[in-house]
């Protein structure tokens, strides 16, 4: 048997589900193929859900999606070995529905999203690995799976197979992933009674807090740590560029980073008594604008992590994934309606839609950011230390006058980083953020 | 030949947690799977079908989401699937479950005569091994439990010979068909479904029977009403007081680390050191 569908979607993460849902909803025949035991069984994310991207696909998702807590407070911590300097932003505005951001647990969320995909009419098969694309000349016409009689055909194949995208690599659509373009993140989910979480973070039922951390916790590597509150668990994680792990002179491993972070005097009391429920690791494509490969061709499109669509600066990924998935599906729908075939030319509107959306606009805005942070590790070592030292000095009352303290702080900055270095760093940051 | 396989959708027990405060089982987020023991029953049924032809129907009592478990069985090669689902089944113990399933199997028999009913040895969530025998008794079927191999099936003479695991050995039993077989684990290996089956299963419209459709007459015998079993208490075993110790091994040779660990063990168990030294002396 060699059945033919309008669209085959490879992968059932946020991008694949968005694509399969959108296409099936429009009446296209869709086959979605997932490698894991069930959708969500292999998927890893922080995980924060940004409502907007999903709203555009399933407007009433809040009715039955498994959401943990909506975020009402964002903390930003710059840490040294024993302290942090930080800002907290909390607003009751975030308590007015519809809420903007939620913490989610992906194993549950993805299962829900997949149930919507099935309701929309797509066929979803799991525990099946797509091994290669079937080509007719230079046109992708289907996929080959690891099962007996594993060939199945489609007008369009949407690659949503995640950060490694072995399919796209095998087909030569993009090269090997570079260690400098991906971050390796590890996280734990720690179980804790709901009341404990709410008391510790000063929140009510359904309210949530996000803490973003950077500084010494990454041992001089480019990366960040994070802590999210779920309903009755806390997610805690840290990620750094893979190339930095490779080159780290202390040979610091991801799990030691996480253990150190858990032991940090500012973090430890927040997670005390937590029972580990889940431990996961994931690669995140953080190469940004310049690392996005060719996103479409004859009979194929790439969406989500497979296309490197992650805004590392704002910790956004799943929303870009869903948006790219939706746009790819819309392109397939339009191409089908036009009836002029599915060559690169007919699918070019996908690239165009991406460029016009926040996806490529944001990636373009921060295009130099990965480079700047990567080549200047003082942002993760020297500055956090100086900041914390300065705060400690100003706040400690010890009989030394404030003027002298100011001088000392300034001279500390000068000692660690020359004036030109300081000015240069400021300029680099300004240019990268601009 | 018509074979009916009874399966159950169960929470993956490897991933179940007990709530540290309330001591209740936390099912939320735990993936649901086909009871692993039932898969040995299904595979054995499929092998008989491969050999003798006929039809394999899979049947399951459970909530609507148990449809996924039945679809999975279709992907492995079952021909038909029936989900017996009704709110009034809620709270059923093994007595009430076997009553409902027996009625449904009888109903299937009205469509096509049933030759063999298969169940797994037991489920991984209840671990009672009572439902299979309960169905056999209610339907008046020959009962073969803990079957490790089907040695012979003679359809002409309606007889079956099986090997059964028994204490201290293997029993070889011969009996008449129709019969009910509860299949032992590890006796076969589930096949890897071809892609065609996967797509067929994703499309397959599982039949859903409520209590009327399943031919249940006596509603006092189903659900909570029909269940004399009372769960008096659920508890998690107390964790052991002593936890594993982590030891830093920086700047130490493996020999140093090992000696250190052994020394610590001996300090805690002085008799152990004496015994080992005594043995070494001999």
C-alpha cells in the first residue's frame, strides 16, 4: 500500500501540532508521524506558554488546555557565588484575563494539543520514526518510516522533527548542527505541595512566578538559569552554549551546574523539600538569525526548532514554533487551493510570511547578540560579581562613608575592566539590543 | 475461528507517584498504556489467527479514553475492537468487572460464535488475576490459567492442549474449546506493526457499547453497587531512613575511594569485617 496525503507532518511538538491542526482544520488530509510513545513523551521545554501564538490557532484553548499557573511576577537575578542583585516586576495587570503567559508541563500539554489535532481530523501515528524523505528528482514526495511497508506519500512534507532535524540534514537541506549554535539545557521538576509553593513565592492559587538568572551560576559560560512555578511542582533549569561546555577549562558538566545552582544560598530555600519528579536535558537552537537554514523547497518546509526558530534573548521558542507551523500549513492550504503544484515557487510565500511576522523580525533584531555574549564572557563573570560587590558595599552599614564606598566600587570596576573595556562592552550591548 | 482478547488500559505503574502529603496515588500526567500482560494474550491470539485464520476481537471495559488502548491493539493486527463504557461501571471491583465483561463477550458471541477468550495473567494496577477466571466461570468456559505455550489446537475436534506454569514444573493440559486462557508474561514477543496497520488503527472507528448494548440485565451487579470489595487503606511504604551518600572523588585515586567506602561500611557493620576476615583466613 502506498497511500497519499495532502500533507505529512513529521513530529508532534508545538510546531508539528500547529501545522497538523491548521492543515486538518482547513480540510486537508493530514498524516502526522511521531517518534515517541505518545505526543509529548519526548518533548522538552522550560516550559512557558505564550498565549498569543496558540490563540491564533485555537482561540478558546484556555477552556480545556492543561495550564499550570499564569505568570504575574517576573524576577531577574544577577548572581555571584553567594548573593544576587535583581529586579522584580509584579503587576496585578497580569491577573486580568485573558492571561498572557502560563507555566505548562509539556507531557500533559502536548497530549492535549495532539487530541485537538486528532479532533481536527488529522491521523496521528506514534512510535514511528521517519528515516528519510522520498524524492522524485528534486521534489520531496513522501517519507520512509522504520516500519514494514513504511513508504507514504504527500504533496507537502512539513519537517517538525526538532533541533537535530536529522531528516533535513540527511536530505542536505542544512549542514551539521554547530556546537556554537546550540545551547544544552538541563532541568528538574521538583514536586512540592501547592500551599508551600504559594507561601514561598507569595502567590495565590493559579498565580505564578518566573525567575531568570544569570551570572556566576554558569561558570563563565554563555547561558542562563531559570525557575518556574507550576501548580504543585517547581521547574528549575540551566543551559549554556554547547561549545562553551566543550571549551570549559573546569570541564563543568551540565548536571554539576544544576547541582550548584540548587545549592546557591538564594535558590536553595525556595526549593527546599522538593522531591524530584523528572530530569531532562535538551538542545536548544540558539544560533539566531544567521543560523536559520533554507526553510522551504520543492515539496517541503521546515518549522520550529528544526529551522532554528528560537529567540534566545527573550527565552521564546514554542511561540515561534507554533507560528512557523501555522504559517507553513497556511502555505500548504493556499498552494493546494491554487492547484499549481508544490514546488519551491509555490511554497515561497512561507518564507515571505515568516519575514513579515515577528519571528524573523525578532531574530533579525537580535542577530548579533549570540556573538556578542559568546565572545565576551565578562558579562557572565566579572559584571555579576562587581554588581553584587557594589550592592553589598552600599547596603552594608559599617562606618565607612558612602563617598569612599563609591570610589572603591568605581575603582573595582576599573581594576577588572579598563575604561575602554567598559565603554566597549556598553557599546556592544547597545548595538546588539538595538 | 473467533478469538476475543480482553484488555485493560492501565496507568504506567513505573511512573506513578504517591502524594507525599495526602498519600493518595497521583494519576495526573501518568501515561496510560495497555496492560503489559494483556499484550502477551493479544500476540498469542494473533499467532493463532495467523495459523488457523479467523478473527480477533479486542474488548475493553473502561472510560472513553481507553479507546486509545484498543486502537493500539488494532495497529498490532486485531480485526475489531469494542469499548464497553458506561458511567454506571465506575467503581467496579473484579466481581463487577467480570460480570460486565462476561455479558459483553456473550454479546459478541451472538454476532459470531466465540472459540477462545484470552486475558493477561493479571493487570499491573490491580494485580488480582481474578477477572479472567471470573469471566470463565460466568460463561461456563474451560479455564486455563498461567499458560506459557499453546501446544496444539484441534479445531476439528474442538480440543486444545496447553502448557501451564505450575509450582515446581510445567503441566500439560488438554481440554475442550471454547475455553478461556490467561496468558503468562514473557511467553512471546509482540510484533512490530507495519505502517499500513498504524494508519488503519488511527482511522479505526472503535465500537462503543453502553451497558444496554453490552447486554447487561442486572444493574445491581455492575459498578460500585455490584462491588463488595472495600479498599480500607492506601499507603506508600515508608522510605528507608538512611539515604545513599555521595562522596566527592576529586583528587583521589580509585583505590583511596574504595578503601574509604569499605572502611565506612565496616564501621557501620563491625560483624561484617570480622566475618570477611575470618573467611579470608580460611
